[in-house]
C-alpha cells in the first residue's frame, strides 16, 4: 500500500513547496523520506533534470502521493514551447513554469490543453536586482512596476499563475487580472537565514501575508541538521488560512 493510499502522504497545508535542489534523484528521494508527511508539495528544477528529475517527479507523485512543481522556466519560439509542454503534460505534473512573455505563455497553454497541469509565468527572477536588469538591457523603471506589468500581460495570455518575489506579491494580488490566479513566491528565507544568491526576499509568514498562495523554500530546509523540523517550523510560522 502506498503512502497516498494510506492517506498520510499529503498534509493539510500545502502552501509550503520544498525545492529539491540537491545533486540527483536519489538525494531527492532521501530528503523526501526525511520530510515524510510534513511536506506534500515538491519543486523539481532545471538543475535536477539531468540527475533524474522526471523519474523523481514520477516516483514522488505516483508512489508517494506528492504534488509536483516542475520549474523549467521554458523560453523559446512558440512551436517549441508548445511541443515541450505537451510532452511534459504526460508526466502528471501539477505546476510548470515558463517565462512570462505572452507568446511563450500562449504556446504553453496550447501545449497543456487537455491536462490539469497549471502554467506559471516567471516575471523577474528573485536573484536579480535593478543593476542586473540594466546589464541585460531590460526596460528602465522600478522592478515592482516591471513585475506587475509582466504579471498582467501573462495573465492576459492565459497564465494560471505567476512566479514573483514576495516583495511584489501584494502588488500582483491587487491586479484585477489576478482574481482566481496563483501567486508562487521563491526567495523565501526564515528570519536569520542566509540570503544566499537571492536578492529580493521575505520571511515565509511575510510572503503569505502579502498574498502568496505558495512559498518555495530550499536551502533553509535541506541544509538544516533536521530538515523535517525546519519544515515544520516554517509551517507553524504561517498565518492561519
């Protein structure tokens, strides 16, 4: 009997998504084993793809009843994005990221047609600040304004949700286009944690209070001496629903 059949795999609060940014699928499974029923939602990113990421997604979903967020941040011409998303939709993924450009989102929606996989549009990576955008020749202006504009356009193109830093969550939640849409925020650091390579961050409770539906946490959990305890502490810090 699987964990899902036993009804113990998925906790009631799935606002926490744990990023399995570890070396390979075996390490990912070991981390999931340590976390047990404390966590029911996992992110598998591009760095894990060549380390067995899709196999890991299948095992966590099919054998353990977990929900899966595949963070691929796809970006290409429309036909290529559509084909890639159509292929990924066969893996029973819950959430998939693409870049928030309208032509990419529209293509992803076509590729996901007929599946229950939701398309999340990336606005501006949480590891970037205004200086980084200048270096990439991105339009001038406050990051918050650019994120809100990209979010509105992605929603208009059919995105089911948005990836943005917690600093912009409230601004996005206030958009008329955001009604009924998901806001997922990486860049989450519990109070006192090292920011690492993230530049636009907030605490778990701060992100949820600002309007995020899900928070994505990686290193503060998998680098902890007791990952399960670290995850439970984050869950306890979240405001009531």
